C-alpha cells in the first residue's frame, strides 16, 4: 500500500526482507518483538518511534525514517552501542519494523517526535503511549517465573523436554530486557542445568551418570521462588532496599544517588578480566581499605565489541591510593566504587602491607562470623570478601586448609590450578594472610583465595594466587562426593547430617512434590529433631497433609532455605591439632608454611614420581619424601653424585641445608655444577648451595660469596644472574639490619617499580602485541619478582602466542614450580600438539630431572624427534643414562639420526664412561655379545668414545665363542682400524 505524502507506507510481514537485508538482525528483531520488548510505539509524520529494553537500566530510543524516493526505504536509528559502529539495521530497529508490519494499529499518533528520539526534536511534546509499560512487563515476567517454578515443583523434572528448555531460555532473555536481571540469570542457569541433563552432559563430581545434580537444582529453584515473591511485593507497592534494587533489578545509579566515600587508602589485591555468558567484558580491581578494612571493587563493564575499541581500565597493582575519594553503589561487599579522585599514589611498601595485616580478620572464627552475618540476608551473594590472618596450609588428602594460629581451619577449593599457584607463592616464603571470598560448599566452609601476603628473605610481598574468574564455583558437590570430601576434611557430624537431609530434600523436589508423602518426610523429620531443629521438623511433617501439591511449594522452599542458614551456622571451622607437629604433623621443608600428616615411610624419588603421575600424592607430601630421602644420603654421596640429584628442583632446599656446613667440599661441588654442560636446575641448585655456605659462616664464607658475585655479574643465563642477585641481597639484609639492609631494600624497591609497571601492562594491555612486549621486557629484566605476573600470563592470557612466550620466560627464570605443569602438557600431546611442543621446549630449557621421563616417552613415540632430542640433550649428563636405557630397550631408536645427534652433542668422556660401565656390568653375561654392537653404534658419535668402547668390547669378548660374539669383536676391530671396514 502506498503512503500519503509525509506518512509511513504500510508493509506486510512478507515484505520485511526487502527492507532488512541482514537475516540475522531480522531474526533477532522478531524475537524482541515477540518477547514484548518494545514500549511506547508511536508514529509522527514519516517516522516511527519506540523504546526498546536493552541490557542497561534505561531503554534504547529507536527511530525509523521512511522515504519513498528514489524507492521506498526505511533508515534505522538507535541509541544502542551497536548502531555507533554499523550503518545497517540493528536488532532494535528491525524489531520496530516488525511491529509496524504486524500491528500498525498499536502505534499511537504523536504531535511530534518523542523526547530523546534519534533524529527527533528535544522539546517535550505530548505522545500517546501504547498499552505496554515497564511495570506491566516486569509483573508479567515475575508471573511467568512463578508459574515455571510451580510447574517444576509439582511435577518434577522427569517430563521436561527440549522445547520447554528452549522456552526457559527465551524467557530468560525477556527477563533481562525487562530489568529482572537476577531472575534472568537464575532462569538461564536452570535451563543450562536441565539442558546438560537432557543431553547426558557432564555431571557434578560424584553424581550418578544420568542423574540430575539435585542440590544445584534445588538451590536455583529456591532462589527463583524467593526472588519472585520479593518482586511481587515490590510491584504491589512495597519499596526495595537500594542494595536489593541493585542485586535483583539493577539500575543506572547517578552520582547523586550514590554515597560519597572520602579518605580511602586502598591497596589492590586482585585484578581480573573476564567475559560473561551474554558477551560483556568485565575488568575489575579488588581493593582493601587500610583505614576501615572494608573491601571495594572498581569495574569496567562493556559489550565485547565495544571493549575492543575502549581503553581498558588500568590496574593499580603495586600502588597505594592514599586519600582517594569515590562514590559507592548500593550493594553487598565488595562495594562497587566510581573514583572521583585517586588521591596520592605511592609504592606498595612494607608499611602498607603491615597495615593490610593489621586490618585483616584475626582468625578463621572471625571470617566465619562475617559469613554468617552476611548470609542472614536471603538475597546476599553466596560469597563474602575477607582478608584473614593464616600462617599455615595443611594438606590433607587432595585438599588444602588454611590454618590460623589457634589451629582453626578454612578449607580451600579442590583445584589443581590453585595448588600450583599457591606453591609458586609459598616456596621459600612464610604465609601471613590470605585474601579472597569465603562461602559454604556443601557442608564445608571454603575460602576461594585471590591473593596471599607472604614473608620471604627480603620482607613482605603481596602475591596474586588465582584469577578472580577462576575462583567462581562450578556448583556444589553432589552425592557421595561432598559427603566423602566433608568427612575427609573433618566437617562436624552435625553439619554432615544436616547436609544429607538437605540433599534428600533436594532430590524430593527434583522428583516433584506430588510424590512428597509421610514415608519420605517422617524419617527426615526425625533426623532434624536429632539436630534439635524441632520447628523445622514439624513444618516438614505438615507438608504431605496439604492435599494440593502446589500449596506445598512455598513452605518447602522456606524450609529448604532455613536449613541452609542452619548449615552455615553448623559448618564451623575444622580444628587442626598443631600440638602434634613433629609427631603426627610434619612441616614441608620446601614450603615452610605447609604441613602434612606425617608419612609412615620414606619413599625413593622414582616411586614418588610414579604416585605423583598417578595423581595419588600431593606435591607437598612428595616434597617431604624427597627431603627425607636426600637427607638420608651421606654428604660424600651427594658430592660424588651431583647428577642427577642436583638436577631435581624438589631436592634443592635439602641439598642447600646439607651442604651448608661442608665449606670447601660444597664450593667444589657447586663449581662443578656451574661449569659442566648440564641442565639449568643443577646450576640453580649450585647458587642455593653457595648462599647457604655464606649464611652458615666459617672459613669458606668469603670464597662462596665471591663465586656468587661472579655468577650475578657474568653468567650468561638470566635466571642464574637473577637468583644470584637475590641470594646476595638476602645475605646483605640478614647481615646488615641497619643502613646496609635499608640500601638493599631501596635498590630493590626501584627495581620492583619497573617490574610492577611491566606486570600491569602484561595483565591489562588491550592488544597481544603490547602484552608480548611487556612480557619480553620482564624476561630480559631477569628479576624473580616477575614470576607471579608471568605465571598469570601463562595460565590466563587470551592470546596463545603470549602464553607461549610466558612459558619460555618462566623456564628462563628457572621456575621449577612449573615443571609438573609442563610435564602434564607434554603428556597431553595427543590433545593439544602446540601446547605439548611448548612444554617440551620449556622442560629442556629448565633441565629438571622430573621432566626427563615424559620427554623420553615422547621421544620413543617419535613425537617431534628434533625438538624432543634437543630438549633431552639440554639436560646434559643427567639425560645420558636414561637415554641409553631407552635405546637398549628399543634398539630400533638407534637408527634415528636425532638419537645419535643427542649423544653427539654430549660430552665425549661422559658418553664413553656410561657405555664402559654397561660393558663391565655385562662382562661374562650372555647378553653382552647382543648389546656390544649397539654400544659401538652409540659410541661412534665421538672418536674418543669409539676407541674406548671398542677396546673394552674386544677385551671383554676375547675368547668368547659364538657368531654374535665374533661379529661384535670384528666390529670393534674395525672401529679401532685393526680390520678395514667393508666397502
């Protein structure tokens, strides 16, 4: 139908594609219209207008301008971010045209363009609004959620099909557009849980295959119903507390709405960048205020496409913001701030870290009390931020606990990545405090740490532990998994019993309240009475008496929620008997702040390695076994057997302590390790031995200090130089507590400023090129203080190239804490070849004997033979005997050029010595003749080793009968030139 002059042409639904070329935007627009996301539909002259609900608190203003010359056309305008970078229809403009095509009668006729509409006049004119409004849309959304929960609660999940899950996902999209953000998020989580269940996807740990994770399901159902009930009252006129507005609904808080916060003295203890499921990039700093002890957060939240074009929020790591001023948003800790004045920035020094310790909660009990107070509010987040004084980590089974000076413990999550990062922070340092989030996981009070304050030889340090995004829980443990974990971790019997009751109630809800009978509730009620929860038991027994299953839902959810609060109270701290230290508890020599249950036996390194590979022994228990084993060896054996003992990074602390009093012998052994072409870990151990000799004192002290000075100044290896510098600085601080020590600290503070500057760029720069340059500069700086930033980049950087360079930098700086990670990456070579190749390079560069076995396995498989052979060769004499063992077991490997090349680049005397030992060991044995020609082939890589081995074989097989023996003798004679080689 043609339009009159100055009006908008009517179109049919079939004509939409003629005006909107992008099928994707048309589909999105159709979904928006169908979901009721358009408000205030209006028409003025040749323009169409509406408000469209978006991800923000305020709606987007949308305009369509119609023109009929030279041909009928619509031009879309919108205030959403997408229209700033595109000339095509955005989804909101597409939705407006869909509305015009389907229901032109719903458009009110206006005297002028609505205020704020793109292309319209700014003057306020009267506009007749459509029937839809924000309040009605919110009310409709809440009603839909209540209906969903009621249906699921009554019938259970058995009948849920894929079509219903799709409806839930669409409902979640509509809820977000209508500002019901908590309902939206929980509905989306519920749909994802049910979709994973329907598809037979991964279940929670310990759940039966195909079984619904009932506790996670019940938690979501309870949250949805309680939130819906709260919003129903709000929409009926009951006001919401501002922090509930922020948590449940969301709002654009103007500066005038926010509360001022002046006189802040802030220390950033965590910085993270993460992307949400709806494609928003969040950059966040977490702060502790040194004046009040409160936790704050600064966030930058942007759509992903806009984040690429926006300068990222900076990190304030390594700085103190003294006298900062800000306004705070309503909400729960950590309070979100918008800075108005960053105050006077100064470096983060020992005084500031002492202030952090002074403001930290004094013990685990105080942390649990803070959690209990926080969780009294039903709508408070599950976790509350804390800084808590802890001085010990106790490793029990696969799980760590943070222990205070009273022996009370908070559990840490069962997370291998966390164990690795904590190990990197605690090696050669003493734990003082942990900062992070505390909550309840099943019946266990758990601390998800973000940072640690440790005290090393050079004073206090604040070290990141884990990315904030990685600290988020994947869901509560289920079934026997949480029960076993709770018992192993020492949770109270009452907490475990209550947790079991809640789990059975969760399973009843998943089955459906139609089947809730006295047979189900009476046994559970008795268990509640045993826990002295009489009122709760009575409420539970009353539920089956209600004839309508739907009438049971509210009281059931109320009971489930009350029992959660009771569980928070019951889940107290676990007590660790510190009086048993030295008897039942043993400190880990490599990690002085970590304790383990005392092992009954001492295992040799090869058995420890086997159990570590099988995942049945933690790194901390392994370190105890290593320390016991090496401490049991006489000093003479340690001196004679530098390789492979000195090449084991876990043995370094024990070796340093053992050699400290040996003086000249220790210096001679260290000099040998530093001069022989060997893996780098042996050289790093030598530096630690020299430091121990100096600190022990005695006549050899001066010579050891001089040798350290030479390494610090002249070593070509950046990691060696850095370690030697740190050793000298630690010696100066320990022996010069006055001005001399102050001068060292001042020098190191200046160096730390540069490290922090580069670390910030590495963590927050928007392009991989900038982050790569910062990483390169950190590696070249050669300071061990860069290790935390490099580890973070290795684990979390978005660019694979940056992660690769971080791996090489960590190896360059001698980070032996990364060995097991690199071994796992190499062992997974069938899943990710590039990561495995990076790991092979890094293991070869480090030269830690713990990585040799996996390198040899990869070599035997023929995996990247050139790369792996180079890595094995880099180990030096440490790799010689294991490599020959492998070739003896697999003689066909001797035909590979890479194998012979690896031997060719090793010391000729070492190669000859290794083969001569084997010949002597087999002298008179039946298999010498068989092995002799293999030994000759291996010895042929060096003239010296060829002559030595050929002479030994000739002598060992003299007078031995048999074809193999005669052939071996002739081959040896040819090698000596006694018999000419056949052409």
